[in-house]
C-alpha cells in the first residue's frame, strides 16, 4: 500500500492526458524490460489483450514477463498460456523499467502485481473503459473501442507488424467475448472489420467459439441449475440478482470461474433493466453488473470503487452477501430515479 501511495503522489504531478497512438507507441518503443498485467479475475478481453501485447513486444526485441494475481482461466483454454505467471511466483528482486496494464480502469485493480513495481517504473495504460482514471505515465484510452483487443490491434498496425495466428486468436477472443459474440451494443463496424482481418490469418473460429461458448463441464451445468432456482427480483421486476456461495460450489463441484456468463440469464428476463451477480469470497463480495436501455451500471459500480462500461461493470464490496445486496439495491434505486428524471 505504501508503494501505491508513492505512485499516486507522483502521478498527481503528471498531466493525465490521453496520448495519440503515435506518441504512445514511440514511448513504448524506448523501453526494454516489460512487466504486463491486467485486472484481477481476468476475462477474455483482459487475457487476450495481454497475450497479444506481450507477443508484440517480444517481436520488437523486448524482454517481457506477464504477471497476474489470478491463474490462467480454464475457460480460455483455447489460448496459449505457457507464458502466463501469477504475481506470487515472480522471483523477488526482478526489476522492470516499464509496466503495461491492459483493460484495467485503475491501478488498484491489478491487485498484488503492484508489489512488483518500483517508484521509477514507467506505466503504460491501454484501455477502453470510459471510467479509466488515466493512472499511467502514458495513457492510450479509447472509450469507443468495443474491446481493449481492438486497441491492441491498432498497435500492431502502427508498428507495421503482420499479425500471426496465435496473436489473431488472442485478439479474436478479446473482441468476441467483450461484445458478447458480437451481439452487445458496443459492437461496431470496426469490431467486424477487425474480426474479419483476424479471420483472414487462418484462425479456426469454429474451434474457438466452441471452446468459448459451447463447452461446459457437468459441474458447471449443475451449478447453473442451482443458481437459476435462487434468482431474486425486485417487487416491480426491474432488478434481478443472485449470489453464489461457497456452499453452492461445494454442493455442485463447480468453481467461481464456472459462474462466468451466468449474469446474462438475469439480463435476458423480459422486465429486468438492472441485474447483478454476487460471489461470496473471503470477507468480500465480488459483484458483476449488467443493464439495459439507458441505465448506467458503471456509475453504480463506481460507488463501491469499481468501474467498467455503461452496460457492464464490476466491483468488490467488503462484508457479507446480505449487506452487499442492500447497499447495491439502494444505489440501483437511486440510479433508476435519476435516470427517470432525465426523461
């Protein structure tokens, strides 16, 4: 925490202005030894972006090491993971002159990877979250991009590097997962154009999509069945939520990772405008939010130190599931009133 405070104090002196792609890439090129990270509990966009950037830097002749607080997600087994490390396994004393953070709105969200930094480490911040606080010495933030992987694609183009199949697979997973397989409202013309370019490299999108969306363990299906029976709704039906407990996991043999994507079932309920999914951790509650229409869950998540997109966000709340539920419902109701007043 002391080191983070030093970073925060030092960075307050910086002009936290987003740079042009050219300025960002030129600054990146000047560094030699890179640490790469993303947020805790990384999903497809975070993992795919980090893998692709790490490959890009190695092709530029740089030294690289990926470190994340969490292990490589099993659900992304279609991606190469031999270069993935957990922060706790990085040898002590290893020095880096630069940190690249992808798909992460705040430095705090990288968790214990912060312990590997030194005050002189230059931070490169690449993201598409509108809630990004521009914590880096160099920030390239593109809120209109459908996924962080879409921004990484532009880095390859600037460096005039042809994307190979391994990189294309990582970027395709990044964009596909963050757009809900190209069905969320953040999907754009460019999303499809970039995906088309990646497919032209010869990647097997049937195999990738089967791995991402069509391969479930029996334990995951049993966990989904249990959670569907626990769904709760507000009296007017506009808010839906559910929580997974440690006992639920023990009962079904499922894992926290198996709950990825379950929140979409809540969003699909016809009357629901806000939905949230809670995971009971050790003394904390990890929360994922979704919304429809003009309702903004990023603002709700921000009330608890989290962030994300207008229609998909997350945070962590200290305390019990019961306390977290009450706090979240209170904030969502406030958000609904404010939004309705704008009409």
